[in-house]
């Protein structure tokens, strides 16, 4: 039987292409930084926003991607190769 990560990746592949289009530019930036393993404090400093705002964006990302936690969101980003976007998107 496939392990939980394999199942999660398979589920994200099925949903992934549609889901990524509903994220705002800022949410994509936050997602990219989550995928790099950054904390809310790190993300806030990088994007010049408050930690509370980061947590709001993370919550929105989890809802929109239909994932349960930051780890699943990071796996989603890695699976869909969005980590390079932060290098090309300036602060919104």
C-alpha cells in the first residue's frame, strides 16, 4: 500500500493545475517561501509584512489548495515546482 506522502502527491497532481490559479500573487510568494522551509517570522521579514498577515495568507492557501497544514502546502509547491517564482515576483 502506498505511504501517506505518495497518496498526498497523487491527490495534489489530480487537483494541482486548477488550484494554483486561484492563489493571489502574494499567496504564491508565501507558498514559495513555505516550500523553502521558512517560518512565519522569516516570511514576514522577507516580504515586509506582519506575522499575522503571513498566518492569514497561510490559512487562505490551505483552504484554496485543500491541504491540511503547512507541510502539505510545501509538498504541493515542490510537486508543482513553484519555488522559483519568488525570485521573479517582487513584493506585491
